[in-house]
């Protein structure tokens, strides 16, 4: 061990490894927000699939961090046991669909929940509530902001949506829809019900894996525009500009972050009381709050608002004011300071050490202004990795996301484009080719190549182990 965890706090910034499921999805956005709005930390953001490779190749790099924060509750299953005796570890409890898959997060030195609902859940499961901290996910209100009339018209034109159409949005990935927790059955019935009342209806879906949903809506006469993947947040923010409504029909949510993004963009939102919605939504004041499993309610309230632009705008303005006051990441992200302070305290108690960094003093010693120059390249921070591996790590992130799109969402075309882009950017690397072979070729052909490779490797090993001396 070295740094703060070993008792030598001789640096001005805390070296933090943040581990999402992907730098391209919600837990990656959470990690980026923490890095951006806590200038007193020296951040490294690397997803679970990537650290699986990097640390197995370079285990010594695990010693480059003072604290590990798992923003993904699944990557921590393998890596929490490896890190918790080295440095303090922070885990996350977003929501529960299968407790057996995430119960290991109770072993974190501190545990973050994104809404009070999930703090209550941990309490019922017998967690040590001294280690549970409520840190709302937040949204970057500077990035997710209202559109001008010209911007709205432009994005609609690009998407092929008529200016007079009523547009409902839903953003998410299908692999997160365990046990239909997103309420897609409700969304579908509500969209069909709204279409009967508002013929000029379009549905905009952003996120991978929704081929069946899109086909179902289109075949029922509801025009559906689908973007399986939007690579960056700037592009995602523009998608909200096309909407009249954003719907959350979910039964179980950790956030939902998309609700916060839509509210920040001044979109009129209709939502169930899932996750943070029950904390920040006041029905009829800043959004519409509806019961679970009520497609008719969604259709009726949206139909009434579709003909009342003034009321939609009022709800949207109030929604943004709520975000600015309570859920802007500049407000929420710095709350990890107390979480990290407790994580160090618990770690030192577990290991009977007396010297810990004063996290509060560290946080006060560095201002956001000090980090402006460091953020200009707009790249995911990798401060804890040697510069010579940065390019490879970024390639691994894209390849891992590409494989995820293939395995869990059947988005082969989108994945192929991402993988080929990485191959063009890294022509000397064989990794993109290996992913293409492993995921995009017929299974029978890949199996044959693997068998041939193993046979060749076995023959080479046999030849290498044979020597004339041994024969004699």
C-alpha cells in the first residue's frame, strides 16, 4: 500500500478510482460528475470490464489509488474483496431486482444510495445505516438546458418529425429492464391510448435493445423514431429538445437520471413515484405524478396537456427551477466529500490505524478554477494510469461497450461501427479484430478458429518442451 491508506498523506489531492459499468452509460455519467465537481480528487474512471483487463495485466497499478468508488454495483463483486484490504471502498445501491447479485455491496466502507427509497431498503435488509449516505445522482443543468425555438425546430427536422406533431420520449437501455421494471408494458398501452386521442403522435426512443418495442408501436400505427446509441452527452441533450413530453412508467428506479435530464431541459414530464420522483415531483406543479401501472392515466393527462402549450411550459419551467435548486450536479456531486471521509474512518477502524487524511481540508484547499485547464480535452480522466496506457484503456472502453451492445441488445450494426472506428484509430492493435472475430462472425467459424489456435499452441508447447538431452 502507499499514499493515504498507508499512513503517508503527503499529497494535496485524493487519488480516486471510480468504477462504472461503462463510461458511456449512466453510472459513467455519475462518475464523470464526481470527478468534475470535486477538484480536490485526482480521478481515474475505468469500467468494470476494463479494470478486469488492466489490473490482471498490471496488478501493481492497484497501488496507485487512495480510495475506490464503485458507481456500478456489479463490478464490485469481484473487485471489492481485492481492494478493501488495500484502500477504503465506497459502493453503490441503486435499486434491487436480484439481491443475491448485489448484496456484497454491504461490505463497502461507505454505501451511497441515490434516493431515500433505497436507504429505506437497506435499513430493512439490516445494513449498518451509519455507513449509508444519500447522494442524489444529479444532472448537469448547464448541459441539459431548454432549447430555443430554432434549436427545437432544427432537431425535429433532423429526426424527420413534423413541427406540429406531439412527441413523447423514453430513453434507456433494454438490459436494465429486469423483470420489466421500466414498465414498458404500461408505456406501450399508454402510447396506444394517447394515439387514439392525439393522431399526430410520435414516440422518440433513445437507447439500445428496443427493436421489439419499436416494431410493436410502428405496427400499431404509432410512429416511432429509434436511436440505439448516442455517443456523447451533448448529442443526448439535443434529443430532449425534440420532445413535448417525457414519460417514466417505471415500477423500480434508482434515479431515474433521465427524468432529471428531461426536467432540466424544461420538458413536461409524466412519471410514476419511482426512485427520486417521489422526492422531487409535486403533481401539477413541476410535473405530473401518476400511480404505478396506470396507462390510462398517462394517456389522459398527456392528451389534456397536448392541447395546452401554456401549461406544458409552466410545468417545464418549474421543473427546471427544481433541478437548479436541488439536483444540479454542482450541488449534488460535492456531497461525496462526507462519504469519502467516513470511508476512510471506517477503513482505519477496520485496520486499527490512527492516521487518516482530513478530507474536508483537502476539499477546501482546491477550487474548481484550479481544474479548468485539466478539463479542456474533455476526455475521461485516467490520472492513476501511466500515460502510455491511456490510449489503450480508452480503446478497451469502446470495445467493451461494443461487445455489450452485441451481447445484450443485438445492436450489431452500431457495435460494428464503434469497433471499426477503434481499429482505424489503432491500426497496429489486434484487439478490435479479436472482438470482431469473437462477436460478429458465425459461432461455428469462431469455434473452429479457437480450436485451431489451441491446437497450434499445444503443438508449439510440445516442441518447446522437447530437447535432445531429455531424449538421450
